[in-house]
C-alpha cells in the first residue's frame, strides 16, 4: 500500500513539474474519431438492431446497402422531423420576431404562420380579419387577400373543430348583434369551397351543439336564425329565396331542428328586403315564396301577400292590398310594427292606384289610412323644447302628411 501511495505522490509531483503538452490538431481529430467510434460501437452493442435474415436473393447491385446502425436511425429520425408539414414554413428572422409588426405588414401570412405552429385561435383570427380590413393597401389587393383569408379561417375552423365551440358562436353572433367574424359570411357564401361549411354549421344537430358548447337550446336557435339571415342577406334575391324555400322544406320535414320562429324571422327579413329594393328574380320562384306565406304566417299572411304582390318583379298589382284594406277588422289589436306595415302598404297601394288613374279607389285607401292611423301619418303639435330631440320623426310625419294632401282631391 505504501509503495502504491508513493507512486501516486511521485506521479502527481512529476505532473506538476512537467505538465503535458497540448494535443496537436491531428491528434485532437484522431482522439475525437476514436471516441465517436467507441460511442457508436457501444450503442450497437448495448442496443442491437434485430435484422431479419431472409433467403439469399440474386441481384444486380454490386454494393448492397450496409446494415442499419444507431447513427443511421438517428439521421432518419431527424429527417422525418424536418420533413413534418408543421415545419414547412420559413423560419422567422430574429429582427422580425415582433408579432405585431408582422401582423401589420402581412396579416394573411401572419395567420398562416400561427396555424402552422398550432398557435391560432379565434381571437387571432378576428384580429387578423380586422387588421386586413383597415389596411391601407389597394382595394383590389385587399379584396383578393380578404377572400383568401376568409377561406383560410373557415378551413382552420373546420379542421381544428373550433366551429364546435361556444367561442365560435360568439365570434359570429354573440346575441342579436353581429360578431367580428360575421363580416366573413359574404365571402364564405361566394366561395364554393366554404359555402357547404355554412350549411354544416347551420344543420349541426341541436343536441350535439348543446353538449359541445354548453349553451341552451334558445341560444343556439338564436345563433341559427342570425346565421340564416346573414346568409340570405349575402346572396342575390333569387339565391336568398332559394335558401328560404330550402329551409322551409327542412322545417316541414322536421329535419335539422329548424323551428317555426327561425322561418318567420328569415321570411320577415326577406319581405323587408323586397320592400327596400326591387326584387331581381324569376316570377316563378317569387310567386312560390308568396304562396308559402300561409305555411309560416297565420292571420298576417294576407297583408304580407299583398305587399309582395305590389312589388312583383314582372306583374306588380295593388289590388290584393286594396282587398286587405276593404276587409280590415278594426277590432283586431295590432302591434306597432304591424300598424306601420299597414301604413306602408296603404300608401303604396294608393300611389299605384293613382298611377292607373283609379282615383276613387285611391280615395278609399287614403280615408282608411287617416281614420285608423292618423297618429302615424298626421303631424302632431309638440312642445318647443321637444322639437330638437324629435326632429327626424316630425319630418317623417310632415312628409307623410304632404303625401296624403297631394293624393287627396281638393
């Protein structure tokens, strides 16, 4: 033991007196290769690869493929990682790592990168859409980018199954108002790839939607109604009537949980649209819509039919409206909206009768309007202090009064 201890002491002292010289580059390379080879041999020995020995096969290859080793498998594993689609996007330079800057410079590419790395969410989709809409780029470029972004967001919503979440419903229609992503519905309706997604969102079973979102049936039905109305508003008159008739058939067949209130809301929005602008559609589908009113309206279907006939795209006529006025039951209580509807119908019928030189019938209509809706068509005397706050309403009443005065014979 003493001799061994003595040898260690002498060796230590000798190392201090004569320290080893540093290795040359050649010696360092040789040592590194030896260590690498030793490490790989150790891996192959401790973790051998089972190679199935098959029958000998004759082949033309003079250099058969070498047996796999740990290094080969490591290289293959790295290659598979690098070829993953999630890593197919270009790396972001360090000087452009600021997300806000990249969002402002190219919103579409920014959201594409967020989807690629799995960091996209509805809030980012909303932010991207709003940023692009406010971008100062040319309108033609903005429109093209907006369509591309709308398609990208719709496909991401579907593939990520975010379209089954309550956040998705809130992003479109949080209530009776439009959400931030509702602005994309017109683009979705115009794109053949995304239009089926809108119908799929609409027709998703009520029970599944309730279970997925934790929302009540009432909330989901309100979402469906708003989605349908926006789909119709984003389409041409002919397409919107086609949408209505399709959904009405679903309701009659008791499919996809389409209730009567949804049909009535959609139908009313279409009637209002026809009042505002001349309908550009075929007479056939328009008359089919008129005839369907009895299935989704009750006692109010006659006034609605009269309004629609008065705005017929090819053969407008005021006589159904005249029949409604002649057979009006003054004992029926009407809501404020229905009273205003009858006033619009009456004034429209009177105008068209005068255009046809039917002064006697027009006189009947105007007397009816003055008798039953004087509070809506005749001006009121108001206190001076209320005039500024209600100027718009008073001006409308004066215009209605002037119209009546012009139509009435002197």
